[in-house]
């Protein structure tokens, strides 16, 4: 049988495939990712080289190891030292405590990530986001930290009256200066002195630094005809003369904080006042003199005030005040308010015998927990609430209490 003649295959019957470029594309993305990582490392080293100590790197590694090991673990609590008066605040969803000659930060996993010996006789804290400034009121000590390490420690020559840090790590310090009544100094986020004002005319009580670290507000007090007179003086760090003054008369100022647009809000014994970056009044929320019970006010956060109404049925009014003096949130309670804490949209209200956790979001319900004997409350940024007792701090159970309708 004759062999079949082998016919060459027709070219039109051959299926053509495109060249596989997946490996090249993956390699390109990998190169871009490595380049981005390299740029991030260069940026961090360039901007934060003074903070990248061996100690801080070890603490960071320990922190991330704890996070990976425990996942979304909640704050495990903290026990205060017996007989030691401590100051405390929320920090990185954990708790920072200054007392007993030690500054401690306990993370959300209950692990002490920071412990610095500080012998402060009258300790005080200023905390904004990831920056914390500890100081000795009436003493000389200052300590600036993040969550992992002390960035800067110094003993000033003059006694410290007050101090305040902003979210970028710049801070101001009011001191009692020899030869003057007071002085205020602004340090940038590299702890370099950028501005200083000495005065023989005024006493300076408080100060705060704008978010861009270019402006400084100082609360000044003097006497006129035997009466106390208050004034806020606002400076640019580029000139010695003030940009403008805000006369406050006989008002007592309890707190003042800057906002992103360089507006300034103050909480006083007569009301909450708001001013723009030119010194013009934006709005006022007034309350009867003497009715202020307590308040919560942090940098970048709208102030919340608790007012005594004189009504037996609705004894206390709680109000969050907006930038233009408007009421953002309002609620009334039959019990007296012992403590307030507000962060973002969340408000924790510690009443005489219960705790109310609520939100400024319209239509949101509130939660009330009965028989709370805590002495203080801290509203965390993530919405959870920490209760402060005489001997310990603990996280409120998310399922505790009952839902109540908000009027």
C-alpha cells in the first residue's frame, strides 16, 4: 500500500497566540512597589532621623509584633499605683498615665509600650493624636514623646505655667521669667525655638499653636482699676508685634484651641466663643453665668459643655457647640453630670449614677449603663469608652446597658 503523501499544514489553520507578558507586568508592579517603599524610607529617614534611635525601633517592632499576635484585641486595662495622684489621657486608643515619677503608655493590647522616669511634683499632660507633651507645672521639666520613645527631654531654667502641643508635634510653653511677668515660647516639631515673647505687662495663663505651626495664641491677664481683665493675643512666628488682640473683659477662660482653618474657639464662664484667623467673631453660644458644670475640649474637636438648668426634671443640659456658635448636639438629663468626654461624633456623659454613650449623628440612638461608680470617663477615637476608677482604668463592655431614644 502506497504511503500517503505528507501534505504541509496550511498556514491559515494555525491558531496564533499572543505573547505571554504577565511575568513582565508583575515584575513592573514589583519594581514600582519597591521604588515606593524606598522613597518612603528615604522620606522617613530624612524627616524623622532624630527619632529613629535603637530604642524607638525596638519599641516599634515590639508594638507591631503585639498587633500581629493579638489582632483586634481590646484595651486590657490599667491599675493605678496606690496612694499616687496621676494624670491620664487617651493616647493611640490606649492610655497614657503620668504619676509616681513615671510616664507610662499602655497600648490597646494592655502592654506597656513606653515607660520614662519623670520626677514631676505637679504633673500635667497635653495630648493630640500621636503627640504627647508631659510637663511639671510649677517645675522645670518637659518631655515630648510619641507612642514608642521620648523624642525630647529638657529642664528649663524657668518655672513652667502651662504647655500645649499640636497634631504636628510643635508646642508652646508658658514660663514665669525672672525680670518679666511671663514669657511664651513656640518650638517647632524638631524642638527648635521659633518664637518667643516676653512681657512685663501681662500674666500669661495659656497658649496654643495653630495646626500649621505658624501662629501662636496666648491668654493674657492684667489689672485695670483693681479688676482683672483678660485678653487673647495672637502672633505670627515671623514678627514680634501681635497680629491682633481679642479683648475678653472679665471673662474667665478655661480652654482655647485652634482648628484647621486657623480659627480659634474658647470655653469661658459665660459662653463658648469662636474667632476667625483675622480676629473677627464667628459665633457665640452664651449660657447663664455660673451655669457651667464641666466641659470637654481638645484641639480640632468641637467643645461640649454641661450646663446647670435649674429645672428639677431636666437638671442638666449637654451641648456640643459648632464653629459658628450653633448647637450641633443637645440633650437634657435629670441627673447631674460628673464628667464629659467627646471625640469626633461620639460623646460619653458620666452622670451621677449612670453613663450615657451617644452620637451627634441625627437619628442615632444612645446607650445608657446604670450603676456606674467610675470617677471619670474617656471617649476613644474608635468609639469605645474607657472608665476611670480610683484604682484602675478599664474598657466599657460593648454590650453593656440598654438603648434609649434620644429626644
